[in-house]
C-alpha cells in the first residue's frame, strides 16, 4: 500500500469562505476523501461516470492537460491540473480534456469529459504541503446526511453486536464499526464522527487533510493512529479503542456534516462487568 501521512489542518475562516463551484454534480459522488481505494486511499472525492462534462472548480491557469492524444506510457494521461489563487491546485484525474481548452480559465469553465471508469477530484494546498479535503472548499449540499440508514455495531475479536436499544454487552475495549459510512445517496457529506458513552467522548475521527511524509500512514483522530486502522476489510469505518465501563446508559454517535451541522443517533444499552 502506498504510504503517506494524514495531518490535521487548522483551516481558517478565510479558506472556508473560498468555497467555489462543484466540478461535477454532487449526487454523482461515490467515495469520500480518505476512503479506501485501489491505490490505498482516495486522495480526493470520487464521481461516477455518466458521460458528463467536468467544470473548473475556480478561476486559474491550466498547467497540465493530458488527454486521448497523450502517449499511453505517460502516467498523467487523462489528467487536468489547474493552479489557482492562494496556493491551491486542483487535479482532475480520469478526465479527458476538451480539445479547445484554454490556458487561462474561469470558474465553471468546461474542462472535458469524465472517463468511463469514473473520475477523481482532489485539491492541494501547496503553501502548507497538504492534500485538502475538497468538501471543505465546496458549497454545502442541500441534502442532509441520513444517519438512520447506517448499520452500526460493536466488534471485539470474533464477537460483533449490532447496536439496538436494550442490548447487553461486556465492559472493556471495543471497536465501533459503521457500514457504508461513505455512501452519500440522498444525504450530506460526513466530515466528523464522535462516540459518547455516559456523556463522555470515547472515540472521534475527523477528515481534514493529508500530506506525503516518511513512509507511514497516520491520521489525527485527534490522536494520531495508523491509517490502516480506519477501515475494515469490507470498507467499514472503524472507531477503535472504545472503552465501555460497566453501567446502563446512552451510547451516542454524533456526525458532523459539511454544513457544520451535527446529527446524532443513540442507543440505551447495558454494559456489564466482564
């Protein structure tokens, strides 16, 4: 697996106010920033192919445009790279540029067509040396994240318990699993997950930015953990090292979306001494 370092960026209000245009219809999203893919993890957001036109996220200068006429042995074939103000650089992988693409472009200009295999949109902050979660720089979608659709379970070794009200589980250290955490059909985009037991936060994971460094994949959650520990074999999101003390009370999962809104789902469970 390709190794990298995932780092937490302090994104200022000025950066958030830089939100521009979606390069593709947001309902075509298939995978989030940081989600596992064939290269190890998604360095941007993935879109399904429907023969659609792809547009520029913001004003800028085209610094690379490789399409069907580019030799097959060139690794950056089907790639458009645009340099933008404030040190941002957007990359459109899996996009065949339109023949008349100008060097100077404006926000919303047509760049080309999505390839039949789908395409990836990523944004680099060259001043900080990080790949930024594009969701933080795009307009908020109107739909909200449907948390109730998610399958959530506690896992320890070979034991797995689907979370429902009135279940009983032994105390100790567990891993919370969230199936289809990146399935965005009909919902907003989750950017932070937090788990609370008896009013205390016992796990958290945030998706902000990643940077290439030193051969190890780490993510701030807020404590650094190896990236390989974030997802299971079936692509489920993992919140590990969840310590549940004995007692009866509320286990609550909170999700913050790209609008900054928080949603929650809770279960009344009994944790018994193991």
